[in-house]
């Protein structure tokens, strides 16, 4: 990679929970062995210019019965569960993510809107005020504290953009009202994670 002008390669493995959910312990252990091998190769410097990132829930990492910590050689490398101190040590093997703030979600929605417009070569106009109202609608829905995830906010937003693009005669505000209309937030049926956990 470096020879052709790149500083390195980033590989992201998301949904590690799917390994956690494997029913046979031997199959899980084989997968954990491969993760351990990748970790060792990177940590010892044998493989250079490679960054591996695994996305997982707390339970997937620290469950000593089924999680990564059930594989003894990995448990030592992962360390103990991090206590919230307000400080971040980026040299740790496991970095806990904090929930996105409303401001960060707003910025994410602005970027999604720009990507959406570029993808569909259309001008779906959503004003600052409409984005703010969308966020308020989401955050103020009954059940939002318990079940609202960035994934759900993104899915709903993209669905509204699709509806606006396909029905240009409708205003964004009317679509927003028909989409939510005071309906509570419920657990996302497409979310097959082991649990909704916030670090």
C-alpha cells in the first residue's frame, strides 16, 4: 500500500455480535482464534500499515460465557471493562463509544442530505428549520429515551427524503407530520442486535 502512495489500509468489521450469536461454542472459538491472530499480527508489528476495527456491543466483548472474553487468550488482551471517568485512552484495545449528541446527529443528517442529493442528482430541499423540527419530532416522541438509536433516526430521515423525492408536490413538513404524527418510538424490528446498549 505504501509503495503506491497510501499510508495504509483500514478494515472495519461491523456487527461482531453475529459471531457472538453462533450457537456452537467450537465455531465461536474458531472465529475468536482468527481475531486473536489478526490482533497479534498487528500488535507485534508483523503487519504494518493496517488498522483493524471491530464493532461490537459491550455484551459481545465482555460476556465471559459467549463473548470475546470467553476466549482466554483474547480476554487478557481486551482488558477489564472500562469505567466511565470522562477520560479516553486511545491506546486501549477496546474503546467505548459515547452516544451521539443531538448536535452530532444534526451534523450527520446534514451530511446524509448532501450525499443523498449527490446520489440521486436531485435537489430535495430541506431547510435548517426543517432539520431542526425533524430532530425535535424524533427526540420528543414517546419511547425515544429507551428505543431511539442513530440507526432509526437515519432510516427515518432517508425514508422521508425518498418520499419527498418521489412526491415533489408534498412539503417536507407534511411528510414529517404523516410519518410521525405523535406515534411512539418502538424497538426497531430490523435491529437484530443482542440488546440495545449504550456505552
